[in-house]
């Protein structure tokens, strides 16, 4: 893993956006994207740049099941707001949260991943080591699948919804095998609350108990860390 230390998330955004620029310079065509707070500074930097994705493909990691892409808490909506409205791609794939049939939606998404091998996949890190919606215990062999959200994730997300009962109970997520299929992976993590997960990801054993630890087995990973998230590394 190529670990890059930055002073804060703003600098991490510049470093991350440069990885996108380098990928574009190397004729990358397919970009795997993530939501959450971590990639926002990268997207902010890209939005202000002259990078052009209008003939590129994007494929997002995950989406809530049961809400439409117009819902303000959907990941599609997040991507429109933070990136696509200013930097459109030729086609942007996000799982269809309104497909009630988990098997058909997962199969559809896996076909897209097969058709468009990703040149670069961006990831954030959960405090428990999750990547995408792949919580500890998820098989390293997993492809796109329907996930039952844990009670703690539902609780954590409740603040974004007017009523806790409106928080989706399920999501669609690329699996760990799907994530590992990207040619290059860009992981970023900021803040001391990610320090234990960062240590386990980089220095711990490769175990399904820490989904992100699988990245040790990928031969092209860049990890952007600030002082807080790197604070437990030896
Ligand atoms: C987002 C995703 C999640 C987040 C992770 C970190 O599409 O799949 O795995 O990357 O939960 O979230 P933040 O960046 O908000 O700390």
C-alpha cells in the first residue's frame, strides 16, 4: 500500500483529485465512486478543476434500498449534488434502490461491473473496518448483494431522516470481490475515530472480521491519511 500522509481533509482532497487526474492522463475510462463525508473534499477539488468526465463511466459502490434517487438521502442524490451536476459522466451507474428484487438488482449490477472494468475505485472506511456496505463478517468472495443494515447503522443514519422509521433497513452494495476487481484503489480516512480501523486495515491480519484488511492483497492501493487516522500506526 502506498500511504500518503496529509495535514487535513482539504489537502487529502487535493491529493485524491490528483489521483483522478493521473488516471485520466493514463486513459482511465471507468471510475468507481463512493459517498459519505470522506470523498467530499476530493469531489470539491474536482468540481473546481478542468477535469472532464463527459465521455467516462462512473459506477457507485452502494445505495439504500427502498428510496428513489430523488430522495435527498439517497446516494444518487448525494452524487448529483457533490459531483455529477457540475461534472457529468457519459453514464453514471448507482444501484436502483427502487428495485424490490434483490437478486435481479444484484445480478444487473454485477453485469455492469463485468462490462465496465474499473480503472480506479475510491473508498471510505467505516469505524468497524467496513467498505461499501460490507460489514465485518462479509465474505471476501461477495459480489453485489442486498444488505440488512445493522441496528447501529440505522441509529447513526436516523439523524438524516425526519423519522427513524423512514431510515431504510436495507441497501445494495458491491461486494468485497467486486471492490477488489478495480485496477487501482484510492482509500482515504480522516480523524482519530478511524485510527483503530486504519491500523487493522494496514497492520492487522487479513480477515473477514475487518473487511478493509483485504486491501493488503491488492497490488495498487493508495491510502490517504491525516495525523488522527494514522495515529495508531507503528
Ligand atoms: C459510502 C460507503 C461507506 C463509507 C464509510 C465511511 O458509499 O460505502 O462505506 O465510505 O461508511 O463513511 P464516511 O466517509 O462518512 O466516514
